[in-house]
């Protein structure tokens, strides 16, 4: 998807309150045309999806929190990935509280970065420098969003991006082949499998394309998991921001492509091997150990994905989390 498409959609959403959906749509529509020479270009149907989604969300979308920009460490998003706040439930009050700076010496225990650090063993945390927090909650201030953080050597977490996602539908269903399944996205801490990054993958279970696939490094009941982060396919982009997948984490195509390349280009290194619980990988980040008690390490990506069914209390408004590992209360844990 080209940069102009998404910028145009943002302009459209901002213009609706002033000139109305009809006029804004007429002005915007040429920018949503597909580009035949671009392999990631929108089809007419996908363009209409984005346009219609902008109409539906324009009334609810809030502007980028001023505090995030004022913090000075906000990193400009890649093409098409402008900062987006969590969708607002039409039945809920229009205004969702934004985060206020934590008082000196205080830790915001509702902050996604703080929750990730509290859930992970201290000895494991320094091995990862890119953290992905996903709220799989059905509704709430941070529901169905991915927060991308960079970890500094002193443990400070800087919020880089906030993207809408779709996680599992959390239902008993049947696949197209008739196999019974539960469309569930598990909670826990996961690594990504550096050997299973694919620009395009085909889901046999759902007979669906999975562009920019990043599989979890996860063994479930003795077999490699089919769960992954990947781009939303045709007809699925408008579902971002709500539970809609078979269990994977869907991102907008431009965000998935950007994350895929960023991880491959910038975050290779040695990471701990996670311990096994029977014939499944431990999902609490517990490391496997050598005979002398040291951590078992393997080459992979220094990226940790944390998934939680947590609706949040507010949308993070600061690019730097106030908590470093040393100041998290010793008795606090999300596990």
C-alpha cells in the first residue's frame, strides 16, 4: 500500500467533521486507486474497505496525544502506520482517558511496558531489545492493539508504534475442511522463530494467504505451532481493531511488512532458549538452563512478543515508560 493512500485516509478522517463524509470521500477517492505495478497495491475492493473504514471511524478517532509528540522520543511511523489510538466502543463514553505522567517515584502498573517487564524473569529481559505488547481484550482503551517498544540498555522502554490488530475470535468453530477448532490466541510471552519468516505463506487450515508471516517459536503438544503475526489478507483489513482471526495476530499489510523487515535487519542475536513444560514450550519466559545453571542460548531474533487479555485503563500517551526493571515493586506480577 503506498504512503499516499494512508496519508490520504488520515486526511479524509480529519476532514469529515468539517466538510462531511460525502465531499471528503469525493476528494479522497482518486488516492485510493490501485497501482497495477505495485505488488502490495490495493485492489478496488480493498481501497473501498479503507475508505469505508475511515468513514466509520472518523467520528471516534482522536488525534495523536500531544504528550507523545512532546516527549521527544517518538519515532515517525513507516508508510501507512501513523499513530492510531484504540477504537472506541460506540456504547461507551466518547472520551477515553489518556495517560498522565506518573508522579515522581510512582510506577504506572497499567502501562503495557511495565506489565511486560513484570511478567518476564529479570535474567531473561536484557536479551531482548524489541518488545511487542498485544492486548487480545475484546473491548477497552488498548484492546486489539499492538504496542511496539524499544528497550535501551538501562531497561528504559520507548514506545515506537501503536497499531490496530485482530486476534482470535475465541470461539468453537470449524475450518473449511470441517475440522473442529477453537479460534484462540494464547496469553503469555513468546519468541519469534527466525527460521520461519516468510514473505507469503498459505494457511492449509483456513485456505488463506498469510503475507509477511512471522511464526511464533512455540511447540504445542509436541508439534510446532501454526500461530503467527502476519498481514491481514483481502477482505480482512477492515476487521482490524476487533477479534477476527483464527488465532494469529493480524496487522495492516504495511505494518506487517515494516515489522518483518525491521526484525530481520536490526534484531538478530543470541536469545535464551525457553524451557519446556512437558511437550509444550513454557509461555512465561522461563529459560532452559545448562548443567552449571547458566542460560541456554541460541541464535535468533531479539524480539519478545507478550500477549495479554487486558483492556487497559488508558492509551499510553508517553513514548518512554516510567518503569525500569529495578523500580517495579517486588510483589507485582501479571503472571
